[in-house]
C-alpha cells in the first residue's frame, strides 16, 4: 500500500485500542492540526481509521471574576460586614453596611441580589438581616471560581451556567476528534506502507522547472469535512429586497425614493383618507414632534381638500367632515410607502408622469402595531403602481402572478377588500410552505377618482403594497417574522439559510 506522507505519519502515531486526539497527533507528527484532521478524514474514507467527535466545554474566568477572587464576592463582603455590625441579631440599615463593606457602584446591586438568592439573609425596607447559620466559606460559587483559577475543571454544569449568567465565566465549546486505527490499518501497517511523496499544490517553481510533469499529486477530496468559515454575508432580507428590485426592473419598473418621515398630506390626505379616520388619530400612527412640512403644492392641496369636502365628479360626495391644512402638514413616520406613489404621481418628485409609467420602491414603513409572530413595528413594503389607459383588475392580477412566479410562488389567491383610496381593492394571499396556512402578503387596487382627479391624472392607475417579510416567509418557510429581524433573530439560521438566486 502507498499513502501520502501525512496520512502515513498519522497512521503510525495512532493506536488501535485507544483513540488519540488530533491535537496529540499533531504534536507527535509535527504536522499542522488542520493537516492531521484532513489526513484523518481521508484515512477514514479509506477504511483505515475511525474518527470520533465530541464537544468539550471549557470555562474561563472573566476579569470581574479575578477581581472577586482577590476581594471576595460582593454578597460575601456584604454578609461579613453584616455579621460584624450585628445584623444576625438586629437588622442594620443598608447604607451603613454598604459603607462598612466598601462596596461601590454596580457591586452594590450585585451584592444585594445575590445576598437574598443565596440565603445569606433578607432585606426589608432598607434594613438588612443576616442569617447567622449561613456559611460564606462554603459558598459553591467561590469554590468553583477557585478551582477554575487553579486550572482544575468544574463538572457542575448548572453552577457553571449560573456563573456565566453572572458574567464571571465564559464557556466555550470546541470539537475534539479522536482517531482510532481499524483492523485493516493494523494489517496494512504490518505488511508495510510506502510513503508517497505527493504534492498538494501547484507552485510557480513546479511550473517553471517543469517538475510538475513528474510529481504525484495528492487526490483532492471535496467531500472531506473542513472547519466552517463564517465570513460576512448579506442578510437574507436585504438579499431578497435586492432580488425584488431586480425582478421589478426586469418588468420595466423604475425606482421611487423619498422621506421616511413625511407630511400627513402625502401619507393620507392625497389618498382620500378622511382626517378623522381612526388610523390618523391614535390607532397606528407614529407622530413626530417636529416642525410641519409646509412646502406642499398649493393647487394640489386645494383640490385634495375639495375632494375630501365635496367629492369629485357629478355624483361625487365628500366626507363633509373637518379638513385642516395644519393637520395635512403634520409629520409622521410613513405607515406605507404609498406616500412615495403620491409624490411621484403628483409630479412633485420631479419625474416624468406622462402615461404609460411603472414605478416601485422596496422601503421601510412604520406601524404602531402590537408585536406578534407576523407583525413588527417596522417592515419593508414593496410598493408599486402602473399608470396606463384602460387598465383592469385582470392586469393587476396578472402582474402579481408574473411577479410572484419569479420567486417560485404560483398559488396567489385574491380576496375583495376595502381601502378608502382604491376601488375595487384586493388582498393577496399565499400558502405557507410548511404550515399550509393562508398568509396575507399584500394589498392592492385601482386608485379611485377621488385620488386621481386632484392629481390631474386622466388614465387608470393600479397600485399595491406587498410585505417583503411575508414574501420571505413563503420562500423560506419562516413562521415567525422575528426569526429574520431584530434582537431575537437566530444567527445560526441567518448563517445557514441557503442563498436563493
Ligand atoms: N397602502 C396599502 C397598504 O399599506 C397598500 C396599497 C397601496 C393598496 C396602493 C392599494 C394601493 O396596505
């Protein structure tokens, strides 16, 4: 048998009865630990060794723990001061004990919370009573810290976890691999194995000298386990947002851009949302205490006000409810990006609005909702509109089918809906890939004349707002939006979720 040198060295250093850790094999062979691991997996694939894998946890003291080893744990210091002051007889005021113990800053809180937890005594309206039977010299946390400091291991995992919660130890896990020879290896070693001088990489020297023609190359094992490399990567939400943009650009759309905090005029008034609508008073609006936005186009403001008061068209009827310009100028975080659609459709954003036109944005919106598995206070909305002559609901539905198809979603369902600004209106639903539940993924409709006429638009406009996070739920099977966003977001999941392009 012929084997590459590194594999032969590992075989010769390993044992048939006891597993040898790869670190020890590295010491014995003089090979680099990664090379030993690589050789071990190659040998395993040849049936010459078995590789066992276990995780080992090591605990290291933090700087804070080292400080306490010198000075004593804060609760122990408090207890000693309490005994000295006679608090085992008669409660003593906390202020006096803190002064006497020399505790300061955050250590005072640490002392107080652990004092009671460990049964050193009780604290009642500022007075500390010490339990005369408590024994700080038998404190298991102190004993564990001392063992760790002496380089001994501590087996009580609950105790270690408790110390980790107190930030007194850091626990780290590492994978330990041990290598054991198989019978086949023992036989092969007895028969004699020849070391093959193999080359594992092509170097400029090999190339220029022409030596590459004569050397033997190591086989490349693409299936061998290798240490994971956790490099940076784009967050899947951002990745999907970019993909959505690419798809919409491919469908002939241009991108809109505009402020996150905007005048209520653009967020609501232009959309024929009455000023006394519950969403505009307290329901889900994040009002901002900043100066109003007074640069609104006067002509449009007048036409919008008149649409609200009297309606538009011959049979039109308005809300006949109060309308004030001050309210329209007040600033809030946008609850939808339809504010951008209004800025663009009115011409205020400066872009050409001669029909036909198609625009989109994939941007953040803010709602004062209650957090739950499908609702966040902020999320990304995929806004879009198409302006053209003679559009119908079939164009709207067809656009969604084409859009979602790009993400592998082919079972969109529509449900009639109500929006003050569209008629007809539709909610969109998709089926969750694992739970099979219908998930609401968006809202859409054809803008009504009360919206279009003040904007001076004479053709049809179909429009929508879709939730990017919901699209992700359908694509990846997430059930809780908080898996993808925010503080509870699972790093492993973000690292491991397959990139879909
Ligand atoms: N603004 C709507 C929402 O946030 C979406 C929408 C936009 C509906 C445009 C119809 C037309 O739910």
